C-alpha cells in the first residue's frame, strides 16, 4: 500500500528502477570488458543478458510479441544451419543472439526509463575522454579493438535514447549528439565521424523545421549545421584528393590505411569466396578460407557481411529490409529523430563489425523492432479527438501511442 501511494505521487517506482538498472548494467559491463581482459566481466555480461531474458518472460504480455519471436526462431534455424554446415557460428554465439532478441524487447519496455541509456552514454564519454587525455589520441582506448570503435560505443546507447524520446513524444536534447560528434572527430575514424555527423546533422535539421522554432533560432541552427558539415566535407574530399595533410583527422585516415582501400579489398575477397558455391551464398562462407579476413584477424569491417557470415543469405537480406521498413514507419509517423538514428547506425555498420551476432546486436534489433513494440503498424482509433497531446503508455507487448492520429 505504501509503495503504491509513493508511486502515485511520483516518488518511487521500484519496477521502473530495476528495469532501468539492468540497461545501465548491460552497457556498463560492455565498457568494463572493453577496458580490462577479465573472464569475470565476460561472465557478468552473460549474467545481465540472462537477467533481461528472465524479466522478459516474467511479463506475460511479452509472449504476445509474435513477430519478434517468430523472427528470432527463424534466426535460430539459420544459426543452427551455419553451425552444422559452415562453422562460423558457435552454440554460445547462437545463445547470445537469441538472448539479444529478448533484450531488444526489454530495452523498449515502457518500464525502462530512457535516461538509463543517457547514463550509459555518459559513462562511455567519461571513460573515453579520460583515456584520450591520459594516453593521447593515438593510444588505444579499448583493449581488443581500435579507436574506430569509439563512435560505435558512443552511438549504441545514444540511438536508443533518442529513439525512445521521439517515440514517447519527448524533446530530445542536442548535447549527446554534439558530444559524440566532438569525441569522434577528436579520436579519428572516418566512418564513425561521418555517422556521428549524420546523427548531429539530422538532429539539427529536425530542430530547424519544428513549428515552434523561432527565426532567430533557425539562423543559429543553420550556422551550427554549416559548421558541423564542413569537417565532414573536408575529410571526404581530402582523403580522396590528398594523401598528405597536417590535419590529424585526415592524416589518420590516409596514413593508417583507413581511406577505405583495404576494407574494400576485404569485402571483395569475401564476396568472391562466397560466389564460388550456392551453399556459401545460402549459409555463409567460412572465415578461415577468406585471406583478407585472416589478415584482419577475422574482422571484415562490414556489419552486413558479418550478418551473412553467421546467418547466410536470409539474414543478409533481412537486416537492410528491416532498416528500410523502420525508416518508412519513422517517416510516416513523422518521427524524424528516430529516422536519423536509423540512418546513422545503419551507415556505421558499413565499415565496421557494429552488429552481426556480437554484444551490440541488441541495439540494431531494438532499432528495427521499435515500430512493432510501439504498435505503429496498427491503426488505432482516436478516443478523444480534442486531445492533441497523446499520452504514451507502454507495457511489454501492449505498447502504443494512445490517441495517435498519424
């Protein structure tokens, strides 16, 4: 009785606190794994995934999410085929993939406070900034991956944070996008910086075209957009026209072979090996038979190719299709911030192993399933025509924008 009274007064919501804490723990454990090689942290990651799955199944409404569960079952069948016929996937990775589907639904549950993702992003910002200041911008921030992944670990919680704010009709602050843009520019890495530029530029454009934005604010936003676009334009043009530059961000692309040439070789090599047989096209190509994959220690630097590596042609077609589907729903519902989050994360996957049966696959699954969780694909009858400020209500499996007139 006391807890109910406090919840009604807005002082305490224990369920919301627990759900949000699981999200923070999820990203915090990933941050820890990236900083210290320790089996304890890896075990903690699996523990958080299992915790999210248990919470998922504890809510009976979750079982009504048939489309998500049906697709997860299809992914499991493709994964088993890969394990038996190709050997890229392992049973442990397949379990992680299945848990990722459940965790993605968990991320979008109405009991999860969107600020949990903001906290996760802030933790990453603190760690990355501290490492860059203490060790220099050329030193590795992560123990097992290059600094190209700085943008990946910044974008992962940010795109879910922004998408939930947009879906729930709340105002999205510019600061997280600005911080990720600055850190990506500072650390280097063309693909990541351009992805962060897409996100920031989209956020600014969304703010620019809002009806309540004043003329003075539009002028300021136009100037900021121009300033944000200039480095991206310089980087793209300079990396193609000039192999030598004093600008660190440009020289990092050219001097360290990050101008796309070697990545392109890896992609072509994998595709060439894949086209050798119908079986490889359907189920994936063994990475240990792709010379450029061996050269890059198993990293093809392309998330979409990695989906094919593990799930074959079915997964390779499914992910771009679902990105396009989510983008179309975003445009129809005029959820433009969500649209730019999709575009930024989809673009980021072109040059690195951002998703495709790894720890951050949860993020891409949450992005592409958000319209289903929010019930956007169903036409809802407006209960109160006069209520233009529709209230968001969401319980796992029964989410929607009540009174949505779109």
